[in-house]
């Protein structure tokens, strides 16, 4: 008998679902392919004792999906989610003739927005979906490959996340990327940020929304602008930078707290008491978290990115003319230098070094110490070290495959269960709140399945747990 395939789709008018589910029976083999419409998706294959058993299991799974609203469809009739990338406008003439003291440079291969730097590593994520991790000594140590372009890389306590153009947010904290959030397909993502498990998303049409630890909207609204490249989140508010300025919203309700008019915002940064907006009218605007304008730092061209030193003493900017700037807190321009590798789409300062990712896909490390800058201004710059990845470095892709164990050992056991048409997760080990939900990878949830994780941590605001460590299937 030839293989029998059933293809179903769920695409709701609200945009909250845009998924497919395909079941193929070929003899005793049952193959299930599922994921976002327009993507290849994940594949699971099971071999049963005979064809009759495979057919019975297939009918059961199809019935479950139909009851959830899936319906027969034709592959290709519905389009993949929309994706907008920042226009690759050719860089204008350099606004500085003096070259920055670039210590090393890694060329990722395509334009890059994603950057993350801490005491142990530097990371760049590019529009080809490749995330590369380097040491501060410029050694490539790891690479991930996501299904589409990387929008940004953001940290949240001990977790690290990458926003992807496929509409998913991946947890990079383990050995392989795990799907943490699925963004509604009608949201054309521009930028993401996260705080204590609450995800903020700004989009191509100027919208803003927050998504909770269980992958559900807390609130969603149209902002004041027509597009929005900035979203920053903290424990109290969400700061939304768009074509009309910056707006602050209450993170719980989405109620607007304040709005401050600036030039069109192209990038945003935040510190404890301040937010910074890089604008198309060649300024970095420093705002208090009450919306008050504290300072304006003037560049020579549109500001693509900005950052600060941890104490806010120095403010950095990257413009469309491939220059980087350093301002003193009071607005005094200390230096302006040419990158030599394109305009900085994102940047981060760490330990007297300014790290940038650029329009030509470079991750560059600039020595921002006083001595190095003074030497550069007199024409004395170090020879740039061009870093290359090892020829056989493995690119780790997202996976829904997990190790199977028969004993929980010292780990914490969590259980998937169905509620309101969604699969939730709770802790079943003793000593925990069993009525609290658990933030857990989205794509390995199955009703009734139990997993062992290294541990769970109570969220700072309470009311739910966040799992950490590699999940293992308990059977």
C-alpha cells in the first residue's frame, strides 16, 4: 500500500496561530511533521509493530488536532509569515577620517544586528541565522544556526535568548537552542527585549506587545508611530521607541504612562534610571524613566546604535557614516572615529572596550581606553587581527530531541498537562508550588509527558517557575 499523508493547518484570524501538522503512514512507520506554515518544521518518526497499529495511532493524532481547530489544507496556499529587514542603505561617506583602534574583527558573512557581551564571551548573530561565540581573546568557540535571520540576542538573569526572523525566540542557555516563545505570525518583528520572563516585542507597523512566561499575550496595542525599532523592558515598564519618539507603558496593563517626542528612533538602550534613543535626526536622546529629557548628544549622521558604560559616565553612538562616538555624560564629545568595517547596527561596552556588529557583518572589538584613543587620534592604531572560525566547527541547530532517562536522580520532575486547549507545565517534585506554571521549551511539550530538569527558579515577581538545564524525558 502506498504511503498515506494527511496535511492540516491552523491559521486563526487573530494571528495567534499559524501552524501545520502533517501525518504520514508508510507501512508500520508513522512520520509526523509540524511547525510554522512556510517552514520545514520538526519531524518525528515512530515505527510500530505493524501497519494497523501505525494507522490507529495516526487517526488518533489527527483527531486530536481536528478537535483543536486544525483543518485539511493544501501545502503552499497560505503564505509564510512576513519578515522585514532594515534596508541596507549604502553607507554615506565616513564622517570621520581617523580610524578607531580596532583590536580584532570577526567577519560573520552577512549584516548583523545581534550582539551580546559579558565577562566570558562575545556573540554576534547575523541575517543568515548564524550566531558565533568568541572569547575576549578572539577565539571562536561555538556556533549556532537558527532557521532564519537573528534580530537580537538578549540576556535575562541566567538565561540567554535569540530573537529570530522565523517568529520564534530561542533559549541559548543549554547545549542546543530550545524554542522558548512563538511570536504571532501577524507580528512583523523589528526588535525584542525580555525581563523576568516577560517578552517585549516591537514591530514593523509601530505596534508593541508583551508575552508572558507561558507564551501568551499579556497585552498588545498599536503604538503612536508607524514603525518601531526599540523596545526595552524592566520590572516596572516597557519603553517603546518608534517613528514619533519614545513611549513608556505599564508592563502589567499596557497603559501608556508617558510619551516624549524625539526624532524617529532607530535603536534603544537602557540603564537603571535612564533610557537612550538613537534617532534618524543624528541624536542620542537621554531620557529619565519618567519620560523627562535629560540630555541630547549630537552626531553627524543618523544614529543606528547606542550604548553606555555601566555607570552612564560615557555614552557611545554609531552612525550611518561608519563612525563611532564617545560622549561624556554632560554631552561633551570626547572622540569620533571611523570603524573601518561599516556602520554599527548594534553595540555594547564592556571593560574599556566597545564591541560593535556592523552592516558588513563584522563583530569588531575597539579599544576604548583613554590611552588607545589618544594614540589613535595621533594616527597610531594597532594592526587589526582578522579572526576566522575553525574550518570544521559544528553549527548547532535548534532541536526538539531530548535524552531519555528512567530515573530523576537529583533533578526536578516537571509534567506537561492540557488546559484550555494549551499544553502547560507544572512541577511534580515535592517542595514546590504544584499550582504554579513552569516556563519550559515550547516545542517538546506533550500532554502527559514528564521531564527531568536540573532545577527550577522562582521568578523575581513570583507566581511561576523558570526551568534551567538540559531537559530529559522521564519514562
